[in-house]
C-alpha cells in the first residue's frame, strides 16, 4: 500500500519524501489545481528539482491538474499536461474529461489518475473512465462508507486510492457550490474555496475576532479560541435561533484504525490531505503513517494503532479533533 503525501512547495516535498512518502502530489502555480493559494505550489524549476529529489530517493511525483477549465481557458490545462510530461512527472491527477482525453491522446505513456474531484463513486463510473481515458488509478471521494469502499475495490477495473487523513470536504468533491455562492469563485474552477482576497479578519478590543468571506460573517472566535481558515462549510451560523457549526465541525479525517481493512480490501494507496499545511504537519503525519503501514502484518486483525500515533495525528488535526467521517455510519 502506497503512502501519498501532500507537497505544497519544494521543502514540503523534500520533507514528505524524507519522512517515507512513496509518492507526493503537487501542483503548478496557477488555477490548474485545487489548492491555488498565494505562495503555494511549484514553478517549473522547483518542480524539476522536486522530481529529481523524489526520484533519487525512489519516490514518485504526481501532478494535480484537477480543476475544471471553462472552454476559453482549456489551453492552460493542456499546456500543464504537456509540462507534466516534459518534466518527468510519474502521473497526472485530473478530473475534467477534456483534460483526461487530451492527456490520453497526447501523452499516452504518462499515467492518468482520476482525481477525487472527478467524484466517481460507482463501478460503472470507474469503468467508463478506465475504458475511455485509460486511467490507471482513481481517488475516491470522501463521502463513502468503509463498506462502500470495500465493495468498489472488489469490482473496480483500476487501482483505488482513498483519503486517509486531513481536512474533510462535506460535499461530493467537484460539486461544491458553497464558495462560489458567497464569492463567485470555487475550488472547482478557480482552484480554491475561500480565495484569500475575499477573506477579512477583524480583531476587537476584548480579543475576539471575526472572519468574513466577501463581507459575509462566517465565524466569531472568542479570545484565545483557535481559529481556522474560514470556509463556508465550517462556519458557525444562526439556525432556528441557535449559533453552531450548522454544516460541519472543524475536524480532520483520521482512518488509522481502518488501515487493516483498507489493506485487506486491496486499496492501492492512502492519501494525506494538506498541501496548504506547513512543514511540521507534512513531516509529522507522513512519519506516523509510514510507521503504521510498515507495521501491518498479514494477520491484520490483531493490529491496533499505537496510542502515540493517534496522539501525534490529533495534534496535527483541525481543532485537534479527528473523525472517521463518512467511513463510519452507525446506521450502516
Ligand atoms: S467549501 Fe467546504 S465542502 Fe465546499 S469545497 Fe470548500 S472545503 Fe469542501
């Protein structure tokens, strides 16, 4: 089982590889990937250096080209596919059919992974992407239960990658409209939800802070209360006279306890979310998952995550809380 880690920049790529990532995923410094934050991502020279570094240590580099271009800007995505091939990336991760189609025709030997943004949750959807675009792998959306993942692994014509740790998206990926509703820009087309230019923080005399997105109040934090980056899905809103996290609590997915089941189901790769996170996160989370994967044995039933691994992952989690998210549904 491969460990796939986030690389928001060259130091993060090197830290992930050094901490034991089998592969890292990265993006160009434009809107062709779903983490188009200012100051993040790679220039051509940085990516060339990153690929050289990873390959020298036996790791792979996957290029996320997983946003949805409109027809006027498709040439930018095509150029990104060409560049990924030229720089020697080991695969591209794409969602839009026009991008996958171009890659399959123009660079047939460059492996194609279906992005989580492609939202393929059924065997026919995976089969279509395999037959039409020759995908080698699909990253499943973070909306499936563990039973659904197991069933898909049995029937999938391609290798399956699942998210193992990191921030959650409560919407079926590639279809979230929350950010575009408030700002006119979305992760799907513009590569980021809550683009920084729309975010406004205000601090008050009593130490409390508010976060606004395009002037819409998203959250209010008490003095010393930890505050995360404001996204609509994790804001606190007044509903029925009560103010609470009406859509989603700020918490991180952590599937460590499911690792034996994922391995047994034949999941080919586990992915760590977080290209926007810092070096300490990448290093710490990658190290923990490396140790956990390496400790798996054929008698996986007897395997338990070590308490110190869970503590370390909780320390890197949003709001220091973790959840199994949709993997576990009590009613299933
Ligand atoms: S607003 Fe929330 S649910 Fe929507 S894409 Fe962003 S993180 Fe995901």
